[in-house]
C-alpha cells in the first residue's frame, strides 16, 4: 500500500510539471510567431460571413480601421465632422459644437441666429467694479454692434449693471478679485476668442472722450498693426512720448525721448511701445501673447 501511494504522488507531480512547462513553451512560441508576422488589417483576413457582418455594422466603407487627421477649412481650422472616420471616432457633428466661440450664452432650443442678430467682429473686455460704472458706461457707448462687450467683475455685483441698456447684450463674468491678465489667461484662450479679429483688453479708468472705435480699427488694419493702442491726450503729463497722440501722422512707431532714456531709438520704449492699460491685439498676435502670460492661478 505504501509503495502504491508514493508512485501516485510522483505521477501527479510529473503531470503538473509537464503542464507548467507546456504552458511556458506555448507562450514563448506564440510570442515569436506573433512578432514574425507583419501587422495586417482585419479585412485582409478572410473571415466567415457571420463575423464580417459584425464589423460591417461599425464601418461605413471597406477601408482600414484608421482614425484620420481632421480635414481643415479654408481658414486652416479643423472640421468638426470627418466622414472618413469610423463611427464613434468622429467628433460631434456641426450644430452641436463649433471650432470657435463668440462667448455669447445661448438657449438650448431654437436657432442660434435668434439669440444674436448680428455677429460681432471684435471683442472688448474690461475688468470692472461697480464703482466704475459711470466711466464704463461712457466707454461701452463708444463701441458699435460690431464689438462684443465682456465685463470681468471682481466685486460680484453683476446684477446691478442691469440699469444700463447695453448690459443686456454684454457678457458678464464674476470671479474673485484678480488682475485683468488673470482673467485674460483664464477665460480668453485663443481658441475660444478666435471668432474675433481684434481683442481689446482695457483698464476700467480710461478716458475715451476723443476715441472713435471704427476709425481706430480702420487705422490698425491699414497699417497692419498686430499689437497697438490708441494715442493718449498729450496734455495729461504722461511719462512716455511714445504713447502721446500726434496730429502730424496717423500712427507713430518711433519717437524721441528724454536724453538717456533710450539705448536704441529702434527698440522699446522709443519704438513699438505699447502699454498694458489699453492694448489691442490681432487674433494672430493674441495667440502668441496668451502663451507668454504668466499669472498665479488661484
């Protein structure tokens, strides 16, 4: 009895060992077989008709299962829907999302044109507190319907602006108090504001008595100014000659400053100098500038 029992143990042990060895050899052989064959499409293999039908249900044509790069529009913007992509891999179709935004809040029903009768060409932003409402009212009235107004409120008093008629069409954003560049970095991503040709990022305390928005845009386009600002009145005791308005020319890119103030007359601040209180960026320039802005995001 004892001998029979021991031989049974040895037999079970040998069976287990052979099973382990066979499994390892199968894995190794399968690996080498797999790497020795080039990758092939599932449609290069002749599958039974019942299996092919399951693949046909998820394919629109008899092409390889490849997600292709998005097609682009005439403005080199990616198209939302690409018919050559397999079902489930394409982006949402037109009418649900768009590749750019005008920041305007819309309803979830009806046609978008019913919410915004005229599409603005330019974006004007102010970082405001309610105490500056009188000056902001004067500033906003300088801009026509071609300009979308966006107010960043740092005091939370957004509803109190309803006293102004233009406030109904303005966009209001209320967050804790930050600098205007924090708001710009947080909310004005280049893809979001790409619908606008020019972006104004202005302080709330600017004087605009002699400012003409349409004339300014006309000059910016005429002279190809990517980053610019309106000239400031020369009788306000300004520090830089470069920022003062001149009556002898439409725009000025070079100026003379006090002795010792400019190391090179062709470099800032004596050339191409734009302050941060009233800058205006073209769409292309803003895409570059946005990435250079460094703010503490809190």
